[in-house]
């Protein structure tokens, strides 16, 4: 549990359609912390084979990225599991993840050390999220908000999903995983909405956000960075801790061990 977590946490994870190889370089140059070449929702049924060939050529040419396959009960499972073992696969996004056994099945087709990122986007997946999070090979959980809302007939992805988001955060922490990744914001030209959604996810304990356009990467990255005010506060906390034997007061508030730990976390 959590042993595959990379020390550098990806904040923005950008999808790029697997059947559009001319977009791969743009995605990689977007500033996104991770790129997910996609075989699932972004690719039509007619283009699945074309996408597999394009992705295989990308990896064969030295490319590296995450890979999202189709659900394990799809018509393309055999071909996609073979692709998962390519050297350029930095991790596999498993959509409609609902069981730990599904993760185990996928792991049998991966190179040693390749992490799995289960995408929780159904009621069954959320009900089993603790077992999924604890499955060997899982690095972090992703929240597929669009499909989740469809599955549960939920209207809206704000406060309506607060309890479900908290469940992913709790399961991730309990399993020793990296903080989970929130779902996409579909409004491509509404940066204010993107920032509001990202900051809301950050406040509840998420550590990243899925993106569907290269322009979303930079705002998402910025939202997850500590603000100048937070960094100033953290520096003053540690300065006070260096000269105090125990708890002390700063800006009218008590500072003790958990607050000092938070300051170190911000500066780290």
C-alpha cells in the first residue's frame, strides 16, 4: 500500500485522445504534470484499433505517458492488456474500477513497478473503494465525476458530490496512497469555473485534477501551489518553532506540533 508513490506529486493529469497522435507532443509540452493517452471515452468504437496502433508507435519511439484503457469487460481487453506491458507505460488508468480483483488482473499484465490508477466512477466502485485502494500496485485514486453522476442520477458536481469526494480522500489516506485526483471540468473556456472547482477539491483533500484541454494545466497547477501568504505564514511558524520550547502564539493563534507539521508540509 502506497509503496509505489512517486515523491513528486502530479497535480494536473491531461487526457489526450489515443487516435490523435499529432496532439501527443502538444499535450506533453502543455505543462501538465502527467499525460494520459486515452483509449476509452475520447476514442470512438471505430477508432479503437487506430488508437492502439498510434499509442504503440508512440511508446516504440521512446514516448512515455500514462495509459487509460477501456473497462476490463470490454471487447478490446485482450489487445489493450498486451499494450499495457510496453516500456513507455508509466502507469495505467483503470476505468470503472469496482473490485480489487480487477486491479489484480490488470497487474498481471504490467511490467514490475508500473502503478495502477483506478478510476472510481460508479456506485459499486465507491462502495468497494477501501479494498481497491489497498490493492497491491495502486498508486492513487481518480474520481470520474461525469460517469459517477450519470450512474447515480446526480445533478451537479459541486456540493452534491462532497460526501463522495471525502470518501475517496479518506480511503486514500487510510491505504497510504497519494491524495486522490478530482474529475474534469468540462467548461473549456471558463477559467473561473476551473479554478473554483480545483480550489474546492484542494480544500477537501484532493491532490490533483484531471484535465481535458492543454489550457487547463497551468491554472490547475497554480491552484494547487501554496499561496504567497501561506508560505509567509509557514516560514514564520518555523522561525517561531526554532526559538520556542513548546507551543507558542502567532497572529493571535496557538501554534503546536500539528500546526508546525502543516507549515513544514507547505514549505516542502
